[in-house]
C-alpha cells in the first residue's frame, strides 16, 4: 500500500489570497478541524452565492466546495452532497490555473478522502447516492489532474487518477443498471448517453449497458404479451397487457434501443394481436376479431409476407360479418327500420374499405364485397317498395 503524503505546514508563498485560503482549508480538512474549516469558508462561499445562481467556474471554487463537502460529511451532515454538487458545477477548464506546490503536496490525500466515501453498489440509488458517488469521483479526478499540472508523470497520481475515473464510470453504470431494473428505460439510456458523450464512461461499456437495457425491455414486452399469445380465461387481462406493451414500445424513440431488440419487441406485440384476433374469429366474436386483426395488419414493422395469415383471417372475418349483417338487415327491414339497416351496411362498408386501404386486394375481398353489394341492393329494393 502506498503511504500517503505527509501533511505539510501551511504555505505562505502563494501570492493569490484565494489559493492561500485553499491551502489553509486543505490543512484543516485533513487535520480533522472540520467545524473551523466551515466557519472560515462560510463568508467566502456566501459571497460566491450572491454573485449569481451559477457558480464561477474556477479551481479555487471547486476546491473550496469539495473541501466543504468533505468537512460536512465528516460531521455527519447530510447536506455534504450539496457541497460536492456545487464543486462539480464549478469545475474549471483543465490547466487554466497553475497548481501551487503546497496544494500539489496535499491533493492526493484530498482525492483519497473523496474516493473513500464512495458508496458501494448495494448502497446506491439512481437519484441519491449514485449521484453523490459520481460527484466525488469527478472531484477526485479534478484534484489529481491539478496535481499533475505541477508534477507531470507522477506514477502514483496517475494510478489514482485511473481509480477515480473507474469509480466515475462505475457510478454511471450502477445508476443506469438501477434504472433498468426499475423499468425506467428512457432514464437509463439518457444516463449512458450523457456519460459516454462526456467521456466518463467507455463506449464499449456503454454499448454493454445498452444491450442490457434492450434485453430487459424485451423481457418486459414478453411478459406483458404472454397472456395474449397463450390465451386463457381472462381475456381482459390479456388485452390490457397487450395495450401496455404497445404503449411501452411507443415511449421508446427510434435509436433508444438496438434495432434488433426493437424489431423483436414489435414482432412480439404483432404476434399478440394476431393470436388474439385468431381466437376471436374462432369464437365468432367477429367485430372484436376485425378490430384486432386490423391493428396487427397496420403494424408497418412487419413485412407483407409475414402478414399473410393476418390478411387471410381478416378476409374470413369480413365474410363472416357479411353473413351477420345480412341476418341483422333482414330483421330490420322486416320491421321497417331502413335507417338502422343502412347503418349496419355502412359499418360493413367501412371495414371493407379499411381492408383495401391496408393492402388487402380486391381479389381477396371479392366474397365480402359481393355480400356487401347484395345488402345494398336489398336496402335499395326495400326503399323502392316503401
């Protein structure tokens, strides 16, 4: 185990009073004088807050905020996380401030304190400890990078910087994984994308997390559609699950999950609608069967060749509806209810027209169209006789 740097006496050589304040605050923090540190920095940080809502981006403010967070954490103050957040908001451009020797001498110890407080995976959650862990890792990297400005090539610092970066990547991975297990797929993808774009998560690991997201998404779609595909006594639950699956897919924009996973999810939903439509047709629930089959046929993710069975089932459904409407129209005309009979015929006409619009050919619709035309003639004849 590498021995920590020995504490150094406060330096007075730094010309900038703000840097002297940072040096003094580091000594107090590492020496355990946390209450004194907070008292000394209170007016300086209050003056900073009065400047505006956004923290000035500087080495000094990042250092002071992170030291304040460490002091509050040591005292068991739950507001410590706000200090780390403020430090991250103040992060400066790399190399914009030279690192005085005294700060460089103690920065590794500060970085270690930050990394030691990072929560383990089982203690993290997406909105709380995982965010604090990421902030701690970013700030540790800040202190180490600042030291490297003064001591480039220092092997111990470079190794610890790698540890900080790995901790930061791990915090992003934990937050994304937690969101995936809570079925918050959009949030998980956003975490991964931001982390990869910021260079805080290797793209290879980001791809692995997105693959995990896609697989979890497909499993949920499979569970939601299982009732519709298998069938059962409670059709209402199957219909509800199918609707939830489709709504879930609708929340995922193109590119949110891999193309393979998205295609598989869409095909599973289509299969659920198809199976449900086939069962309804077999049970003689023709209006419901038509609605479900139309829905399946409208899914553009499914190629025309795979839709052949759906089209055939829809054609048979429309032919059966033609027979049902014929019986209903006969009764209505016998009772002199021509307007009601006309409504029945119009409903069938709309379904036949919708089938044409969804690619069912006139040849396939020949029988259904013939039955529709017979109904129109019967209505015309009854109107003429009347």
